[in-house]
């Protein structure tokens, strides 16, 4: 296939206004994000790897999980119990790729659950080569007075604390050559004032990724981060953005459109594969043109 114009590779038409309660379901999102269910083609780069993906039911986490499977990996995905419908869809795609899918519902805000999650993934997959941390919480507020201590706590408990907990437990199982991939955001570099807590949590993830990579390099474990820009997902229509911003979501990017989750798949695969064997402590921006610095 010839190279495609990135501005028109996916639709730049307006999105319909739509609301869902948190956490939001991809199966009820219009239009559906492209997570690589049919569009991603694997090349055997992760044959027989064992991967754990948090937030693997929808959008970015779903795209990573599907790409891992199509590259030859067995995959365990975590998600909230309310997202079971989406998780079953991912399981079906993974199994159609001929790989093992393990579903582990639960709330990553619970410290003990994170330890249990890693142990279950290791036992059910028969090993662990990568932990990919995508699960996130985002709720906008019009001004700083709208943010409560409870809101900040929930955001950090979802976005930041699980990195500590899962990495601590994963180190019981990860061997030299294994990888950890975190997920930040353009918000970690260019914060929007309607997302004070989310942006701060994403900046914390960048710092954590770099400090953990410094510690684990001597163990032969690589740690890197993906920083997406505006990507179409259930996060946006379940309180992540004001309804007034939904129709033009992502259209102010240099590409003139929001990203589709499948456009992140190759980065997650690359960072987990032997192709990135000399890469650690790095943040990869996939932002539609916005600079990260």
C-alpha cells in the first residue's frame, strides 16, 4: 500500500454530542474508535511474550492489547467490572489472533488489587514480559474552584499510584529483557486549566517513568512512556471534555483531526520489542503535531 496522507487517513468530520456515565463504554460510543481490530497487521515481533495491560477494554489500552496479540503475544487485560462488555470484545479479537486472552476485572485504585492483578496475570499467562499501564481517569471542571480534594485523590489513585503498586509486584516476576510501558499525555507538558488534576497526574507519570527506568536499567528491565495527544475514546464523552467541545474534538491539531487508538499501536509494540533494546527512560509523543518538551 502506498503512503497515506495523515490528515485524511481517518475522518475529520465532527463528532456527535453524546454523554455516558463514568467509565464510559466503547461499545456505545459513536463513531467507534479504530483500535486495530481489523486494521492492525502483526509481524511476529512479540511471539510468545506474556503481556499485562491495564485499561485494556477500550481505546488506547485496547489498541495496545490487540496489537500485542497480533504480534504473537498472550495478553491479560484489566478493566472495571462495568466495562465487561468491552472486555469481552477484546478477548474475542485476541483469540481470533490465535493467542490466549485473560480477563481480570477490578479497580486499580485498590492497592491490594494491583498486587493480586500482577500475580494473577503471571500465573494465568505462565510468565510476564511486559506491564503496560494505560488505565486512567479524567474529569474536567470549569475552574479551579470546581476541583475538590476527592477529585484530585481519585485522579491520582487511578493514574499514578498503580504505577508504584504494579511495578513493585511485577519485579517479583520480570526478568532481564522485560519491559514496563506507562501512559502519560500531552497534558503532562501542556496542561489545560480545565484538567488541573489530570494534567498534574500525567506530569507525575513522566517523572516516575524516568526515575524507575534509572533504577531498573541495572536489572536489564526497560521502562518507557507514551504521551498521546487528542485521541477519540470513551474518556472524552464521560466527563473528560465539556459537551460543547466534543464536535470539534482534536480538530485543532496540526493534522486537523483526533487520533485513532490504532495509531498508537506501533509505538507500544516497538517499546516492548527487541527493536527498542537500547531504549529506556524515554517519552514518545504521539500528539498530531504538538511538541513535547
